[in-house]
């Protein structure tokens, strides 16, 4: 997700996001951690589903 995409998601302008990065670094850090957490959860779900599919293939082959 680009900075522009993140700004749109937050319903702010990209300039506002850049200003937060410069003038409110803790707020910016919290927001970026939130995006990173959301991405990690999404990736974990995809990994879990992939593992389940592999398990079903192995069990189905028996």
C-alpha cells in the first residue's frame, strides 16, 4: 500500500500524512504499525489457508 493509498484509507490527504511524519512522529509511527499489523494478519491468514490446503492434499492422498 502506497502512502497515497494509506492517506485515502484514513480519509486524509497525502500532505497531511507527510506532515504527521514530520511533526507528529509518534502518531505516524502508531498509524504505520497499525498498517503493518493489518498486513501481518492478512499474510498469516493466507499462510494458514495454504497450510490447510496442503494438509488436505496429504490426507486426501492416503
